[in-house]
C-alpha cells in the first residue's frame, strides 16, 4: 500500500520561531511604528473640541524586568493654540512605581505623524526613553 503522508503539503511547512518573542527585538521601534498607525486613525484633525480627546498611546511591558514603556499623543491643552498636540514618552519601573514622562515635540497632528514617520527621529525617541529610565532608577 502506498500512503501519502504529506496531507496536501502540511508536513512540508517550515514552522519558524515567532520573532515577536525573541528577546533581541527592537521593541522601541515597534512602539513608534504602532503609535504612528494608531495616531493616524485616532488623533482628531484640527477643529472644534480637539483639546478633548483621550490620549492615544501604545505600551510595552518588559516580561523580564517589568519595566513599562509608553509613547503617546495627547492634546496640547493650549487655549491659544487648540490644534497643538504633544508627543510624549513615559517610563515606569513597575505597576506600583511613579510614571516619569517627557514631552518630545508639540505640533499639529501632521507634525507629529511626520516626526513619528521619520526614521531619523527613532534615535531621539529611544534616547528620551533611556533618559527617563535613568531618572527613574536614580529616583529623581
């Protein structure tokens, strides 16, 4: 008897390890990319009541150290310039610790999307997150 064990090609599939679980992945770059996609859809354009939108943020929790990293776009809360929004980086040592944050830029929705979409600014955002972590570890 001749039996075909291939089952329509299922046995020939090359199962690769999920790259998202690898410890070497650049989660900060992924944070920025995810925020860009989310902000494009959820941050309102200029107009009425734009100071009254919920922050649009993405978060990463390091499974080994429990460090929590956030990057968000928030309303600028400036009555003189209600169209302004803020790109903010935040860091927290763990759930019970205080949150340290730093405003990276202020601008319109398009300014922030342009900043997030520019690969050259990734180093600046990573630098902000590193400074925040250092401040948290020092307790400043």
